[in-house]
C-alpha cells in the first residue's frame, strides 16, 4: 500500500484587494506575493455603523452599536486569520494532521498524543478561539479563493445593522458547478441579476451571473429581525407586518429553523440570505437533528465571519460526514465516489430532488468542478482516521493536492473499527440507526432500553468510552448492502420532514411572487441539466457507430 501523500506548497501570503496589479483574474492555487502586516488587508477597520432609531435610549443604542461593531470585527478577523493560515505553505504530513487533531506542538495547554484525542475531550462551552484544541484547529474549513472576491463578500454582512456573529457564502454563486465556457455576459444579462456587480463578482461567476447565497448566524432571532426590519423592511414578505415575534416564530418553529429572504440587492449584488440562531446551527452540526444546515456545510463554503463554538461543531460535523460516507462505501473507492457520497447526504430525502426543481446532475457537478476544494476540506480528516488511507502513487507526487485527478483510497472493513465509527455518529442520527437495527435484529424493547440507557451513561462520563460495543459491531458485521440501505433510510428520515416544511413555508417567508420566481429558475436548471445529460448520452452512443464506420471504411480500402 502506498504511503500517505505529503501536502505540497500552497499559497503564501495574501494580496491587497485594491492593488492595480490584480487586473488579471486571481487564482487561489497560484503563488502570490506576501504583503507586510501593515497592508490594507490586515488593517481593515470595521465600517461605522449607521444605526439610530430615534428612541429615548440613544446612549444605550450607541453602546450597543459599538459593542456589535467590535464583535463583528472580531469575528471577521478570526475568519481572516484562519483563511490566511489555510492559504500558507503546509510543508509536512504532520502539519496536515495538526489541522484536524490535537497533536500540534502549538497546542495551548496539553499536548495530546493521539491524533483524534480532541474528540475525547470535546468542550462545547467555549467562547474564545484560544479555547479550541490547538492554534490551527479547523483551518481546513477555510477554502482559499480570489482575494478580491473575498473582500466583496465580506462587505455584505457589514451592510446589516443587526449583529451577525457567523456568516458564510455558499452555492453555485460562489463555487461554479460547470467548467469555464469563456463566455462573457452582456451588460443587460449582468444587470438582470446584479444591478451593479463589482468586477470580482463578474470574474468569479465566469460568464453566468447568479444570485449569491448567504447564511447569517445570530444570537437572538427576534431581536435580530426587529433591528433588520427597521432597516430593511423591503427584504421581508407581508409576514413582517405581524412583527418580529411572528417572523421569529415561523423561523424557529417551522422547518429547520432558518428564515430566508431571497432576491435582495446589497451593494449592487443580488443575494439570498438565511438567518439561523447559533444554538440551532450548533445543534444540527453536532447532533444532525435536521441535517439542513449541517448538510450545506459538508460542502466547501466561504466563511466570512467565524465563531469558536461553530468552528468546533463544524469539525465534528465534517468528521461525521466522512464516517457516514465510509459506512456507505465499499473497501476500495475513489475520491470522486467519496466526495459525491458526502455531498449527496443532504439531498437524500430532500423533496426538491424528486421534483423537477433541481438539476439531476447537481451532486456530480458540485464535486466534479470542486475536487481540490473538497480535498482541502477533508484531507486533514482522512489523515486522522485509522481505518482509511490513500492507496495511489499520485499521492506522493509534488503538489498533488491541487490536481483535479481523482485518487484511489482504501478502508479497513474490520468490524471493531467500523463499530467505533457507528458509535461516534451524531447522537440524534445514531439513535435512529439503532432503532432501525432493533427492528432488524428483533431485540426486545426492555433489553434495547437498557442498552440505550447504558449508552447515555457512557456519554455523560466520557467520550473516550464511546467505543463500539457488541451492538455496534453487530451492525458493522451486517451485509454492506444492508448497512447502506439502513444508513440511507435514516438520512432520509432525518432530512425529509424539515426540508419539506422549510420548502412549504417559502411562500410565507418570501412572498408568492418571489417564490414563483425561485421555483421557475429551479425548473429551468432542471431542464438544462436534463438536456445536458441527454446530449452527453447521445454523444456517447454516436462514438461507437463512428468507430465501426471508420473500421468498415478501412476494411474496404484494404480490399
């Protein structure tokens, strides 16, 4: 078996987004000049907030405004620092391991020997980045990208006076899902989507203007909507006329706990933003109770504002996605298969995938055009798991991480190791899988309840005791096809209702006009994807006939 690859040279430094030399499209994989710490990128100050509500509490408002602005700047600075670390040179396998483990020499208090020991001591009650397992923890979540585009995206949260603690951009508006066509859109086409798009957005979207999607993590939903409705009432549907209490109730009590405002123009850019309470986001990342936002974060995103608790929760989420994918895969597989399995988790059970409202090749397009981004996200985690590794000579080549080639991997199918993976799945998700196998193995209810009670006691005592026992190993010994069937069934159970409810509340939160527009665009994407697949199939079927015709012509010439 080929030894695990060593991470090659990556980016060093970052560029001043206003430098005139950036007229050429910047690539996140191209070496870039390092700027001094005094450059504009490092010294960027938070814009002065303009909040003023003409109440009798102006002094309190001013203090709250200053606190929110300072907090927003701190969370943005944390995201900047992590993104800079992610873009710098990673020289050794140990450096890769350090991104996902507690084995780094730079760990704050205790140096852990086992690469996954941070999982044994997870403490979600943190409020500072210094409390993370080590200095570089979770930087794999920060995907290097065009610095000008990054600066443009970072400006969007600053246009909201309501405080945003965590923010990321995602979807096809920031990660193209098709190869570059070289086509340049007309001004009319561009203005139809983005009324006044910056050049960085035009380049990043590569000739196909699209709405850019954001998620904003906030502390208190009703307070946030109250502030935002005073500034941006036009972002909301008629539901807002009932007040922020009604808006927050619909957000928190219906669907997956997210409230979307689509087709909003900010800084000349068409965006859709979803608002989620941080506690809801953390719970979904660690327990997979809906997989709605956890599934979005299984794929590469552009984190604009960071939060220590969410970074920790998302690292748990990514490890859970990797373990779930391994349970669904055979002993030997490719990166394409691994990343497609991970990206496809959030679409199993989503009603949109069974209706003509999504491109049928969506998962394939996401992975096929973002191989290096997926690798950057999951490679440090693959390196820390004891039962999976690369089995490809290309993994020893220089700069192999930045190639689009899909490499081969293998996993150990030992029931003990796979049982441990089952035991370390997110709690809510794992419980559903246990119930599936209780029915399959016909375990009496009293015996099953006792087993679940012991499992909860183990959770309360220590994560270290979360090793797979007899029940988990029995699951792992089951026929791989049966394991796949039951895991997929649990994924569908988890996603189906929250995703359906989230879709059904769309007309209520977005308004009927914007909902119809959204569905119309989704149906267009479905038709385009279907037609593209038909064209590929037709082209593939023509090739054999062309070959046989050529062979017959050659035979005639010989005769």
